[in-house]
C-alpha cells in the first residue's frame, strides 16, 4: 500500500490566481501561455508573465506545468513549433517542470525541441486503460491524467499495471458532457471549438424545454431523456460538478501522483475554497484526523451547481448539493499600507456593521467583529459601505491578516 501524499495540482488562470493557489497550499500549478492551452479566452499569461509565473511558483517551493493541450489543426502547427521554441528559451528558475500535451504531433515536436522537459498527458487524450497508458509512457510521457469517465476500480487497476508511470486524476470542478472534453457543441452553436481552447460552454447555458421527453425507437414506452423546466429555462447538459474530497485517502493509498483541481477560468474565491480544502484534507489524512463533513461544508460555499461523484463510484453516484445560503467573498488582501491598515480589492458589497471571516490556510477561519475594524477609502476617509470592483483600506489590528488572503462574510 502506498501512503505517500499525492501532489495537489491547482489551476492558475492568471498571476493573481497563481498567488492564491500557492498561498492556500498547492504543491503545483498548471498555467497556459498565449497559444494552444485550451483556455484561450481567459486572461491567461503572456510569454513574459508565464516566465514570471513559473519563477514565482519555484520561489514558493512549488512546481509549475505549462499547458499546450489543445488539438491543433495542420495550419496551426507552425504556432505549436514557435510556442515550444519560446518555452525552450526559458532558463533557470523560469524553466517549467513539465509540459501538458494531448496531441501526438505536439508530443513528437516537444521531444525534439525540449528533450529534457517532462511530458504530461492531458485528460484530452482520454486515457482509459493500462495499455493506453503504457503506450504513452513508451512515447516519452512521464505522467498521465486519467480520463474523468473512469471508476475507482479502473484507476486502481491502471495504477497496479503501470507502477513506474505517474498517474493524475481530476478530483474537483466542472465535468464535461463529452468524453474527456472532446465536445463539438460549442463549435456547432457558436463556431468556437472546445478542442481549440475556444469553448463557450453551451452545456451550461439555460434552455427552454419546448419538447419535454424523448423516447428511443427500440425502447417504446421508456423515457430516455427528460428536460425539467424551472423558471422558464433549465440547464440539462451540465447539471453537476465533480467533488471527490471524501476519497482523498483512497487516492493516497492507491498511489496516484497528483490530484488535480479544475478551473483556470473560475474566480479566486472558488480557488481559495477548493485549494485550501483539499490541501487541508491531505494534511489531515497524513495526521490521522480526516474530517470529510467539514470539507464538504466548505466546498458547498463556492459551488455553482450541485457537487457529486461523477463516474468514480461503480454503478452509482452520490450528490452532495449546494449551500442554501453561500457565504460570499468580500475582498482579497492586496498589501499592507500601515501597521493597522490593509489595502483590499472588494469583490462583494461590504457593510462595516457585519462580521468578517478571514480565510486562513488550513481551514482556519478567525472572525473579526464589526467594532474591531473600520473601512476607509484609499485617501483615508471613513466609510460605512464599499462596493464590488473598488479598492479600500481595512483598518484592523489583527495578526491573522496578510497578503493574498481572502475575506468572507
């Protein structure tokens, strides 16, 4: 039995989110440059920012993997080569720890241009059996992200049959309606292909049910699909998100190398809750104090859809639901301006007469009472209410506050 802790791998959609992931306990981050990283519409990283992001991760003692996991067309191959050559120019602390790819052609180019850089296989490659994993290992891949459609039994079997290959699995975040994300719905509806990093996520759009039930020809009298309408429209393609927090001990005992959190395009508030909760769960498992209900309660606060186990449990699925009254993120702490003053970026309406919870790593949640803090403009004018999108000063004598922390109601 392998009881070494898996690496906690977190998304970094931009430098702010990278710092957030590192602050709350990520062992590694994955980030994309300007080209072919499956998250092209996000703010992302320029080449200069990418080098800075990798160096920042290394300075914090974490690893950084660069994504080039789109499935390029023939006319895009010069862009692939150029991007690989730009990555090859990175040196010293700016050198990434691995390259995440999905396409065999990209892999072949990467092995020629970056022969020393470890190659990780993306979930887009849909690796669903040990023979496929072994094939990719023979091609030079050192880590494989397993298909999200696998059960725990299949993952365990692959781990047993591929003992010298690092395996990685998604444990939290959005699930795609298509096999390992290979969806054509976005291309069909908007002309933007998911496999080119341009997905508009039409599976999460709201649809009005003009026809309620579908019956398949060879199954008369049996409804095979039903759309349930609510408030005029309903989301029928992506009704839930993945949450495998209760099974962190299983992943550790099975010997997976990394647990991956989805969400490079999601908010910093989502990242705080997800990374802090999984990092704490891993630490608690190592200490023998695993607390699954605490973790679920925390994760429900940031869920935009019900949380569930997806395909992980053979023959069944467990749904955990969402928080009835999710606690909104008030602000992110930017920098200290004086001994008792912190500049904050406000993310939600904030009234100075409400208590504030500091989201400290380790699921440590100290509270600050209304009378123990004050809000000011950046010019020092006392205010009672501050709104989202503004920066303000938080006046507070507290040892619990430091840069990059988030504050919650």
